[in-house]
């Protein structure tokens, strides 16, 4: 389209030069003053028309170039934005193996990284959720294959606070008595108690 407009501009400029060169030719002396006046007046009108056309051309071309540049800029911004939005945060996703006592921690991390990531579609969220389920958790099925239904099924199956409390209490009760003191045994006991108490306080 720009090439066609450029050709038109060149033709208009040629015509403009021709009309500017119109003067008194060898026959002009034979023309009456009235005829010469009409000829010059016509030339002036054509000159004004050609100037207007050339002026409009320049304005239109500038506008077209600016619009093209704006379009290219908008397109690049859109593509960059899509690439940015589609890029998942470079943080390892939590893996859930189906242990009830680990579900709360898994849920908090997954919600923060995936569920609340608004640029992901529900299909993408479902894909990531299925990818991080292992063991017993991977066996969970739903009637409709959607992210919401699968996540709800996991909550219903593994978000059992009473069971979590029982598990951590049992873990503390299972701590064996020390027959001899060792730093490693003391560290294991301390870690078990701290982990259980921290989980119970969540």
C-alpha cells in the first residue's frame, strides 16, 4: 500500500512541476488578455489542488508510518506479555505422596504457586496438579476431569485434621527410651517432637 502511495506522490510532483513551468509560450502573444487571465487562473487553481494533494499525502504517510510503528510496538508488547504470563515461576513444585500429615504443607505451597497464579488456565492447573501427585494420591479420581473437582477430592480425602492430630500424637508416643545417650538419638527425638508440635499448632 505504501508503494502505491509513493508512486502517486511522484506523479503528482511531476504534474506540479509541469504546471509551474507553464508560462507565456510562443503563441501567448496572440492570446487576448482575457484568455491569458483565464489560463493563469486555471493554473493557480491546479497548483493549489496539487499542493493540497501533496500535503494530504505527506500527512497520510506519516500517519500510516506512525500507525504501523504503534502496531508493531503493540504486537511486540503483546507477544512479550504472553510469553511472560505463560512462563511458570522457576520454583520446584511440591510433590504429594498421599500422606495425610503432609497434605496441609503441600496444599499451602501448591495454592501459592499454581492455584493463585491467575495467568494459568484451569486446564493448565489440572495438568500441574496431576503431575505432582504420587503414590496413593495419584489414585484419586473424579467424575468430571477438572482442576476444581480433583483438588476438592484431595481435600476431602486428605484434609482430615483429626487424623493428622492422631498421627502426630502417635509419632511422639512411639519415641523409644534411650538406653544410652548419643547426640544423634537426642537430635532425632528433638526433631520428631518439634515437627509434631509445629504441625499440631497449624
